[in-house]
C-alpha cells in the first residue's frame, strides 16, 4: 500500500444548512433530505467543499494515497454511474474493516466526508471508508426502483458492491467486517444494502431512514409520499418477507442494525422508526420486546433487542424533540462502537455458520424444567449469542440458568451469560429454565441463534 503523504487540511465539522425546496412535484420533495447539523455557523456546502481537496483519481488496482480523500475510477460494474471516493488512513489495521458511508440527498461523497467524523475515526482505529457519490440530478440514492431492491438487480447497490470488491482486493480487507452507515437517503440506502447483500455486510447504522422496500415505486419516481409520511405499515413478517425477497433462498446470518430517528422528523416521519424495528428484529428472528432500555444522553431512549451489550442484533435510539437533521458530534463514535471497530481486534461476529439445539423437559402437574443444549456446527467461533424460541401457550418461565431470559412467555430470547458467551466450532453450551404451565408441558420446537435458524 502506498505510504506517500497525501495529507490535506481537514476543516472542523460544520453545519450544512440546506434550504427546503418548495413545490408539489414529488421528485423535488426528495430534495428535502437535508444535511446534518454538526456544529453551528457553517455556509452551504458545495460538491467539493472547501478544505476537502480530492486527490487525483487512483486507477483500478492501485492503492490510493493515504490520509486524503481520493476518487477511484474504473472500480468495477457501475450501472448507475456512481462516483467512488476513498479514505485510507496513514496507519491501516492488518486486514482492515471497511465502512461504506452514504450521503444524504443533494449531498456527495466529499460533502459527507467533510461533515461527519468517520474519517477521523478511521485515523484512530485503522479502518477504510468508502464514500459513494450520486451523479444523477437529484443527488439522491435509488432506493425505489425494482432494480435497486434486488440483489444484483442493477442501479446503485451494484456500484457500491463493486467499490467494496475493489477495496477488499486492493487492501486485503476483512470480508467479515464490512459495514454501512448513512443519513436520510443514505440511511435508506443502508437498509437496501443490508437487504440486498446480507452475505457482504456485518452491520449497518441508519440515521433517519425508512424500512427496506418502504420507498418502492414502479413508475420511475424517486419519491414515495406514503412512506415518507409514515403511513406505510406492515406486520413484522411482511416487512421481513420484503427483505428476504431481495435475495431469495439465502439462509445465512443477517447483518446487525442500529437505527436512529428524531421524534419530530418532518421529512421521513417518526412512525418509520417503529416499522424499521419491526422489520429488522423479525429478520433477525428475535423478540420485539427490548432486552435492555436506557438513556445514554438527555432526550435519548435506547432500546436493544436480542442481547443487552454494545453489539446487540438490533439497537434503536429515539431522539426526543429532534427533527430530520439529527446527526451531531459524537454520534459517529457510537456507530463505531456498535460495529465493534473501536477495539483492538476484529468486531464481534456472533452469527454462526450453523447451529443445532436439543431440548428435554421434565414436567409435573403445574410446572416443568427444560434443559437446552446449543451446539455450534459452524466453522468459526460464536462470540456472544442470543437464542430465540417460542414457548408453548400457557407456559411462563419462573427462573433460569446459563442465560438471561426475556420476556417470560411467548417469544423468548435467551442471552448468554458472561462465562459462556463463546462457543467454539463443534462445542456446546447447556442452559435451562423452570416454567409453570397450564397443561401443555412440551418444549419449544424451533430455535434461532443470532438470527440463524438451528436444526433440532
């Protein structure tokens, strides 16, 4: 990799103030996807903002200059003519992680680079950042067309996948640690990328987005007023089926998802936040009942699903009284923590390649005990796990061992204890619980470990 100094002056984080565009044409409504406010007093950004000098384009196969934003050309199949901008820190971790950072409508890769903290975090932790940039007139990502909502279907997701392939080839990046994040249109594209390419992405973080498939149109329009207004609702399974329909037949692990939304969002209304929670918990095969709720900052409500730690399968942060321009200083660091990129080693990747669960019950008149054995049949270790299953009607867990169980009845998630969080390939852990029953004393019949269905 090149070690040539290509350092450019990095301006402080600034607010990007975008004028709301009037009119009744739906396509113009898409331009309401405003840039985030990261500090006060900044002028309106341009395509390449002051202080964000772009290094000369790097030909395909060549390493980009370090510590500068570089445009990469001829990186692979690119049906919608996206531009690729790349940030490689001076010090890159061995087999680095890759973050795809996706801009808002009217934005660009250089604008997103200058107005978010992901490049400075890459300097600190050694990962590589890809900044895709739209060239169509709206500067919005395609999250609406049938081509975009299908794996390999064409449009923007194919171009982004080519960018990832370029980086993994050129820098020997860790294909198990590829992540996506974005704001507004970029948040919607984050949802789309995780749906189209669940085998590529380990996780995503969406700031003010909508569920996968919510913005779908068939008339060529980029704007879906019903979805933007928060009036599109589905059952969890219906939302999950939309995701699964993007890659039919895929049965592997699904990416983790972090969701951010302001309660006063007037562009992509707040009900979309709840619909995304429904979608991604269902896709993960975990309960919609939070395993943990807290308030890490004033006005924030954070809920975690499937486990209680920093890398839960789904994490959702609701921001009271906040509008569409929600990303502020410090939030990017929380994204990096969720991805596990702020530690010295690889991010936790709890999804197993395969799992098997056996359960035996010992019942009496009004109660029972159940002993559950979880076996990792994959080839890589499971580091942190949650086991989802549904109790038969009439059963309620009264106590348990080897895991934390929530809720006590219905769709239950058992989350690992500190001492049994790791399951080596071929190894097993035993857990169990005591439950009351009203006549039905059978054990659960189906299990999912970190979102992956297990054999029984």
